[in-house]
């Protein structure tokens, strides 16, 4: 193939099918038809949809594909994403990306994440104490998943947890594909202004958080530090919140898997990897632009053409994960790419694993009668959000 096939309209994110955990049927069809397919986006532009595990890894590790969102041909997932200014290092290439990322890498190592485990355990216990002292049912999202992930990233950054309303408002607007450009810009400016003021205040009284340390280093302007803080705040709590929520839901709807973990809690780390693979909450795709002509699979992707790497279908690729649509906590799922791949792989991957591991172990131990408080059919899911999840998860114990 030469890449000249006609493109078809392709919603991103696409509607889900009967199973809320499976990738949208349109994506699955693309995976089974061809791992690289030309599609047309919301604004009429075309790009390449890459769905196979091998092909997604190829693109994400290939420096000939750029993460720079200012390049012509960059595939924006929605009108709201196109309106976002977002000067953070997430959307830059090396050497700038590597230079900025190195400034915070030490805060997100495996060792650093594990050092936070006792505090995360204490926080989880405190939140569960509070939840179980209230009347049943409770919403796992607002009672545990969201406050836990928010408090963890706020502590790391040195951001007051009292800012949670502004943070969640910003995240909700940013990740909602229906947000208007005006709302996106207004919300973004509000959070950046707030963080810039916070950074300025740390000049006089630094702290042990990431923002305070960056101020003390003096290598970045307050605006640059605020931009980095905004990126880490949003990406540090949204995916973790919804991975916790969906993981609990998936186990409750697969009681045989839940039973295995109750019988052997030491199997939780392996289950975490399988849940990350099976659920893959980043369901809109990772965008890139080809800087030169590149062949991926059997397709020629020309310089200047956009690419969307679909992590959720890559993690359901039967050539890598047999019976991929089955949740199997005994599976060795470490080849998954739920956190992306290559130089731009998620910084918080170790921390997210610790959070999920602690929450699952604690729920298994403390709430042996944990169950859904209502029909699963009544749950509403975040299909129009860039990070997938459930809006609420009513539970009883």
C-alpha cells in the first residue's frame, strides 16, 4: 500500500459497545482489518490510525515522529484540544523535552514511588475510615479514588490540596471533547495564573515539593514552572482516579478474578498489570506527526501527516495477548503499553502502580463484602472524555 486509500470518518473518542471495558467497536474493527488505517477526524482533516501493538510501539519509539503540537498536520483529538495552548514539555521533542523531563525524573522513579507507599497506605486507610463511617452506599470516585490521587500529586508538587476544586474543574474541561475553545482557554488561563502566583510565593518560602525545588534551582521562569505543574497535576490524578475506579468495577463484575486475589493478595501486583492492559483508560489515542516519510506496517506515512496511536487496541492485540478480551489476573501482561512507550512514556507510571496496588490490597482486606450498590447497567461512563472511566461507582460493603 502507498497510503493513498480514501479516509473514512472516525469519531475520537468513539462510542463504546456492549462491554464497557472493551475498546470501541470501530477501533477493534480497525485493528482486525489493518494495523495502520487512514481516517478522517472531527475537523475534516485526515490522519493515520495505528492500532496494532507492534506498530504503535514502532511509532512511539521512532524519533522521526514528532510530539510537537505546533507542527502542521498534528492530529488534534477534538476542538477543545486544538484550542489548548499547553506549552508543557509533553508536546515537545528532544532536546527540549529531555532537558525539561530530566528536571523532574527523580521525583517519579520506582524508588521514590515506593518510598511514598506508607503515606499512601495511611491516606487510603483514612479515606476508607471516613467512607465506612457514613451511610451506605458510597461513591468510590468521590470517597476514595479522586481524593487519593489528587492528594498524592498535590503532595509531590507542593500544591495546597485546597486547590482541588480549581484543579478538577480544569481537568474536567480539558478532557471533555465537547468543551468550547473559549471555555478551554478561560479555564487554562485561570489555572496557570493561580499556579504562577503559587510559584512566585515559593521564592520567599520554598518547600520540599517539586515546584519549590524548581523555583530554587532558578533554571525556569515562573510561567514555565507553572506550565510544568499544570501538566503534572492533570496527568497525575485523572488517569489514576479512573484506573482505580474501573479496576474495582472490573473485579466486582469478574467475581472469579476477585476471589483469586482475596485468596492470594500477593498476586495483586500481577493483577495490576493485567488491569492496566485490560482497561487502558487513555482511549483517545496518542498523537504524533511524521517529520519524514516513514513506512509503518505496510503503509507509507508521508512527512507532515498525523498519526494517532491507539493504546487501547494495542493492548488487545491477540498476537501479543492471547484471549486479549478476557480479564485474566494470572496473565503476564507486562508487555502492555497503557502508559505509552518510548521517550514520552508516562512519568507517573510507578506511582500509579503503587496507588492502585495499595487501594486493591486495602479493599480486599478491609471490605470482604464489597459489592456494587445497584445494577451495573445504570452506570454512566466517560465516553466523551479523553480519559475513560465511570462518572460514579456506587458501592456497599
